[in-house]
């Protein structure tokens, strides 16, 4: 009796046994291991955290100043985000601000900085920022500074 004949006989007598055997074999192969021997571990480095984020408005120029929290890893870059809504639009109380990425600037390991940004009259603005370290870890959002101009 050849292998094909045995399979045909087994299938006709009890197809469930053949399917169960196949599935058990696949389960054993799948559980043999993927090479990972332990659960993932969080990196030791902590992303940079913005401690203070303030603004000053002078002659149509917005000056944003920031400092890092003590013990934060040195940032490689800082990314600024802007929300802008026309003053002509009715204010939406309780609605979240919609931010767009405005720019990224090199931080070169500094723990503070100042950026100047031109603003137009007739808008409600919101700005926030994040800092990213040399490992690519982006810190949490800074506080949001908001004003109308």
C-alpha cells in the first residue's frame, strides 16, 4: 500500500483526524520559537522634556523662548507647531486646536533657545514645540502658548 492510498483511506474514515493532525503539526512548528528570548526592554535614554516655553510679541514678530528640564538628554533638533484661526471665524469653545508642523531647527545639544517667527494680524495663534535627541526619541509636547494678534 503506497502513501497516497493510506491518505485516501484515512481521509474517508475520519477526515477530522487528518485535519487535526495537520493543525497540531503547524502549531508545533509555529511555537518552536522566533529567536526572541525575552520581552522588549524600554531604552535607558529619556527624551528631552521642555520645561519652559514662553512668547513675546514685538512689531509683528513672535519670539519663542524655551528651556529644557534638568536631567533631560541633550536635543539634536526642536520642532515647532502652529495653530492659526482667523479672528473673523466664530470661536469654538472647548474645541481642540489643530496644529500643523511649522519648522524644525537644529538644537545642537543646547538646553535653551530662542526662535523668531513672523505672524500676521487677524488671527488667533497657538504654538507648541517638541525636542528630539540624537537617538531619535521625541519628547512630549511643551505647554501651548496662545494669543490673538
